């Protein structure tokens, strides 16, 4: 649940800068979101990347409430909310590393040297930002969301010459799109789980926990008397995201807790899935991408 809350906060933070970015001249900037590129044997992912003929700007969005303190001595970010302190990795270090990785990526792919800049944007306007007195240059790097358009305009005017031609810029955008690789994380691996840890069967959407049984092509609940012919679809969607996009008759029976292979076959045929192989070796391809 904590991980889900972190992901929701991160997503909301990223969405929150869409409005201030909309004030930029669209012909001058190209904006990437969640761009994931490879630097040698490692991957790096950028929350938001602005690229123009003059420079590239990495934007790391932090959706953190309360009061935050950038500790320059121990290189950590300390949040205080309701009297409780929590330490986070220093996003300035992350930005510095990503600047280096993006610079290497441009050089590796034969592009001219382009200034790489970065900003940390605090998306919550009520968040209080603090640091040590001697860390007086922090405001060049860390800003609130609403200051973003003005900050980008300052950068635009401070860099007088273009490093990229129009042709370079278009090529960079095309190559970045081609080289972007979606993260392929296994949910089970992320949480150190196996298939044995999953609760299998078709769950009643009313009872939220009671398992349905199948009789004559219909799913029934012996608790609330729900009947449904399509209750297996949410279960198969869970299978798709947890275990993968291919499924056999035996795997479907095991996951839905049904014993009849002919009943499983009717379910598979009703979904109009593409398949390969024959007889017991036939494999069906699920598709729940939205």
C-alpha cells in the first residue's frame, strides 16, 4: 500500500506540471515524459525532458507535502510532516547523474554537444523548502511548480547560441523515440512473490472476497446469489498483468479454479483470442492493454 501511494503521488506530481508547461512556445520545445534510455549497460529514466535547439532540460518532479530540508552535508532530503521526519535520497545527486548519462547518450549517438540542465520541481505549492544558509545556490536548482515557465524563459535567454540545427533536433527526437524502452518489471518479482502466493479463482464483485463457482456456463455466488457469464474477465485481466500475456487451457483451469477442460475451452473461444500450436500445446494470447 505504501508503494502504491508513492506511485500515485509521483504520477500526480508529473501531471501537475502539464499546466505550467502549456505556457511554453510549442514550436520551440519538444517534451518527453517517462523517457527511458540505455547508457552503456544501464538504463536511466527521465520524468520529463524538454529539448530545444539550445539545450535539454531534465525535470524531476517531487510531490511531497509538509516541510522539506535539503541537507548538503549528508546529501539527503528530509521531510517533516506532523512532527515526523522521513529521509529520502538527494534528488540533486540523481539529477547530476542523469545529466551525465544524457550527455553520454548524445555523444554515443553522434549528436553535437548540447548543454544539459536540470531542475527539481516541487509540485505541491504549500510545501516549505529549506536548506542550510551556506547552500545559497539551491534556488537555482529547486523551484515550486508555478515558477517553472519563468525559470525556463530565464534559461532560454541565458543561452544565446543554438547547439542543434533544426535537422539535429528532429533527428534527436526521432532517435530518442526509437531508443525508448518501456520498463518490463515483473510485479511478482518486485514484491518477492511467486504464483503460489496468488489467490486464484473468480471473485464475486459484490462480496469482494467470496469465490464464485461455475455451473452450466454461468458464474454463481452462494452468498449474495450473483450470477454472471463474464465474471472470469477481471480474473483473466489479473492473470495478464501478474503472470503474462499467454495462457493455455490448463493454466486457465488452474487460475480460475475449474476442472473441466471443455468449459475452459469455451471460455477461451468466447474471448476470440489469437492462438498458436495445436491440441494440448495450443497457447492463447491475452490482450488487456488499454
